C-alpha cells in the first residue's frame, strides 16, 4: 500500500489531493454544461424542457445516488464508494461524447450526476473521519476549493472551444454543414477534455486507506488503530481510539436502557434537521442554476456571446479566489461567522440583480396576437421593425421573443431589430411537420444596454464571492460535523437528497419560469429563501471550529457547551 511509503504529513497531503480531485469532478459536473448550451440544441433536436432536463439531469442523478450513497458507504466502506464514483464519471463522459439524441445524452448526464452524488456524500464523510480537529476545516475546505477549480476548468474549456467554434463558423461563410460540424465539435470537445482528471481521481482512489471510524464500527479495531497512526501522531491516534471506545460504550448503554440509534432520538433530531436545512438552503440561493446558466443569464442581460463567455470565466475565477480566502478563514473566524457574512452578501446581490432585470423586463409588451396573425401554414416569418411591432423605446435595440410549440415541448425564438437578419423565423422541423403551431407567448421590448449587463455581472460577482467565502466552504463542514457518528452516513445521504432535490427542482423550472415571468422573478425568489438561511445561521447554528466529532456530538446530547 502506498500509504506505508509516506510520512503522516505526506500521506495526509496525498489523501487531501485525491479527495480534492473528487471535488474537482463535482465542479466539472456543474460547470461544463454552461458553455455547451450555446451549441447543444443546434446539433441535437432539444426542446426548452429537454434542455432544462439536460441541465437538471446531473442534479437529479446526484439526488438519487446521494440517498443510497450513505447506506452503501456503511456497507462497502468509504474508499470503495470513492472508487465507484470515479468509474461512473469516466463512463458518463464516454456516453455523452458519443450521444446523438436526447435519450443517450440524458442518460450520460444522469450518470455524471450519480457520480457527483456519491462524491458529495462520501468524500466529506471520508475527510471528516480521517482528518484531525485542527485540520478538518482546511481539509474539507480544500474539497470546496477544488470544486470551484473544477468549475473554472470547465468554464475555461468552454471559453476556448467557443472561441474555436466561432472562428470556424465565421470562416464557413454560411456553409450550413461546416457550421454544424463546428458547433458539434465544440460541445463534444468540452466534455471529452474533462475525462483526464476523472481518470486521475479513479486511479488515485485505489491507493487510499479506509477510514479508522468505519473500521472501528466494523469491529476491526487493530486496522482502525493502524490507519489512525498513518493519519496522526501516535499519542493522538491512541487518544482518538479511546474517544471512539468511550462513545461506543455510552451508545451501547443507551440502547440497553431503551434508546435506539435512529434519527428520531432527541439528541439526533436537532443536528440532523439543522444540517438538512443548511444543505437545502445552500441550493435555494440559486448557486447551481447561476453557475449552469451563467452564459445564458449574461446574454439576456445585454452582453454578446463572446463577452458572456468571458464574464462566465471571470466570475468563476473569482469563485475560486474567494474560496481560497474562505478556506484560510474557516478555522480562524469559524463556521458561523462566515455563514452569516456570506448569506448576507448573497441577499444583497440577488435583490440588486432582481431590480436591474426588472428595469428592462417590465418594459416588454405582449404581441402574441400580432405574431399569431402573421402565422401561415404553421410557420411565421416576421420582420422585427417599427411598422410591424411598434416604435423602439428611446431609440434602443428591440427584441421579439416567442415561446411556441408544435405539440411536443416548448421552443424559443428571438430576433433583434438591429441584427443583419432582423426577421423572426419559426418553422417546423422534419418530425414536426403536420403538427399545428401554437404561439404560447410573444413579447416585444428593449434589449438591455451593455452597461446594464456589466452591472448585472458585478451583482453576480458579489453573489459568487459571498457564496464562496460563506456557504460554499461551510456547507461540507456542516454536513459532516453536525451529524452524530451513528447516523452520519445515513443522515448525510438524506441531507444531500434534500440538497440535490432543491437544486434539481430549481434547474428544471428555471427556463420555463424566466420565459414566462422574467429573470427578476427567479432572483427575487432566491433572495427570499436566502434571507431565511441568514436568520437560521445567526440564531441556531453552533460554532464547531477546533472541536472533535465526539465533542460536537456531546454538545447536542447536552453534555458539553460549545463556545
């Protein structure tokens, strides 16, 4: 075993590196779809709902696997589940790259999400059970740091492939086959480039040791002590083993007098509910939807495709930098302080973003009747001019956006009066021929000024910075530290289920909601949810920095007060 060739400090660095790459893959799962959305629906026939499902599939797969990951981690061990997660990630990339239809693409993204769900449960669990009290904050924080680096890597890959694709499209001079080939190569190349860190993580997990606490619970005390000595100095290893034995004896005595190791015990309910609330609230900030749809949001805010992908990279680099700051502060300032600071900043940024979007979205007018009147033979060809739709506001560029369907999924078409081709064109695809056209919604209004786009970019930068330094770093610690030992893996699985369930639901409704009500509605909803998160962090969250897992558990049993 490679662990025997390292010193304690050296092995801990190796362990954190491999675990960190798990966070990297989780970040890639979230971030890789953002730029790929620019080209996916242009080479594979996808409706608005199917596009949302492709984004949400990762979150849905993660939700499903996170529920059973804890149970499997108790049965098979933490290390084996990490190996499984690496294999699923590599397999998912292969499926996505060869997909030619919605079904296989959806299955690949679902498998990618299942890999992420296992990673999200098992790696924080693994780190919590292997790292000491004084390094657990930084060690688990590095998992979040690598997660943000994964998002940045995915964003940079998206930017590079987008630039390459746009150059090829410009050189095609309108050749439809060449344009389609460039678009197809772009999104497939984005996904394929991510297989290399997946292979590194998959192979690296074979070289890790199992966690001492899992071995102890399996009755393998000699192996648990041996692994403790690999992870910490001999005196500290002996102390941790004694604490495990003391707590195990107390739990045995409790069960013999009528107690049970279930979530319904009073000493388990409060930390379990608190961890569940923190995990769910982390997603109702809108973080995963913002990261996944960031390019789309910036384009709708008035930025060009090139500027939107640049803004996407800049915001995600900031996410990484602020995570570094959060990791450096989490063991100094504490979990509670960072959580209050971060959620407060998120609320301010979301409220400001909602206001900015409302300033131009509220100026749109309903022109559904005019578009419907222009329809002929289940198709629409309509120039976007003042004579057909009305005067421009203050001479600003005007956009016509139509939500329509041929009976199987909604689609969106947009035309702007200042474009070279300023004509809205709606026509059935080959498989839709013969189905009636239904115009569900049509709005006409000013395009956001580019300065508005930059202001919204700044709001999103504040959002990302606040999230990264607070909830982003603290969430994994809250998940692993608050859960008592006897229910840790099962409780973490349930908490992650709520986390991914909230994230999946938000991602699935994102495009339909903004298509019907505007981006300001989503931003306002996220702000209200985050206000509740701030209040719980302020009044109910205990400070756990510098405490062993056993000391935290004793706090919720009423035997010890945490400062």
